[in-house]
C-alpha cells in the first residue's frame, strides 16, 4: 500500500472512531477547512519569521500542527470519494501555495484529480521540511480523537 493510501486509511479509521461526536463535513466543506488550516500554517510561519510585525501574538502557533490539520481535512474529503480518485496525475511541487491552488481548482472547476494532487503536494512539503507525513498524520488523528472522543482515542506510547 502506498503512503498516500495509508494516510487515507489512517484518517478513515480516525473518522470512524469519532463519527458519533465529530461530524464529517461534505467534500467541499472539508476542502474549505483544509484551506483555512493551510492559512493558519502560513500565519504560524509569519509569526516565526517576522518578529518585528505588530500583530496578535497571544496564541501559541505551531506550523507543523496546523499543517497536520490541513492534511487531515484533505484526507477527510478524499475518504468520501471513490477509490479511483486516488489516481494522481501530478507530483512536483512542495509549497503551501501550490497545494492551495489544487484545492481551489477542485472547488471552482470540479476537477476531481485536483484533490489527490493536493494531497501529494502536502506530502511533498512534509518531506521537504523533514516532517514524516505518516507520523504527523498519526499525531493529528490522535489529537482530534482525544479532543472529540477521548473514550475511543488510541492510547499514546
């Protein structure tokens, strides 16, 4: 099984465990949430890089955590699509902006190939930053499960 399919199955199982308490938005809603999480990732990066900017600094931001939540929402959309939707046509870029382009393309042009392509860019960026995509998604699933359904969340080792 490819890493992308393992990510899909990881989130499918997480969503199954939280289905009674954490509703699964429709595909378009998941993509919109993914876009907001990507923006929160960029916000965290800006806070780290631009210390002289005058902006709200009272919230602890973590780019890696926000990126994990972005991937969780992309995968939450993908689990609602037929298996053939995982046929990826694109693999090159590794920036938040490229991923946002693919998500917006899905929303505006109803291009079903854009969603798995966005996931591939997500994984590419994880690799480029040294974040293990599978480990990050395990952490993200566990965090969602602890928050929304602590009685069914896997025990951390």
